[in-house]
C-alpha cells in the first residue's frame, strides 16, 4: 500500500514540474531578429502585420545606408521578421545626410517607410501589408 502511494506522489510531482516548465516556455516570446549597421546608436523597431491584423513571419526589411565623403560608402542591411512579425535594425547613423528609406516586403506586397534618425533615434513602426 505504501509503494502505491509513493508512486502516485512521484507521478504527481513529475506532472506538476512538466506543467511548470511548459508554462515558462510558453510565456517566453520568440527572440526578435536584429541586424546591426554599426554606424551609430539609433534603431528602428518594426511590427509587420497583414490586412487581417495577423503577424507576418519572415517579412523582409531592407535599408540602404549611404555615408561618408560624397556618400560614396554604402551599407545594405536586411532582416526577416519572427513569428510575432517583429524585427529590429540597430546601429543606424545618428545624423544621416538624408532620411533612410526602409522597404518592407512579403511575397509580392511591399511598402516603403521613411525614417530620419536625427528626428527619431528610437523609431517604432507598425506596418500593415495588404493587397489592395
């Protein structure tokens, strides 16, 4: 009789610890992909959704940064969104000569967002991609 009770207690403890581990894993959001331009301390955070307000996985966010003497130097950055539709571009120049143009694309749908890090160094954008 004691052996049966011990087995029940062990089973209950195992079930509780599995439940707690599962709850902790479910509570964690997926890591937000980020690409670093290494040109300054500014950043742009994006959340990309479709027309029905659902996050878009692997939407591509692209930016071409021109800098230096006569803007001869160029850095191209691209990052894809996670399952929550989120991605970040960090290391943007604090005082670019021209505002930056981000192109967000998923499939055949794209949208352009213009950002001037001199005015908004920590920009956040909610982008909706939908077929018109």
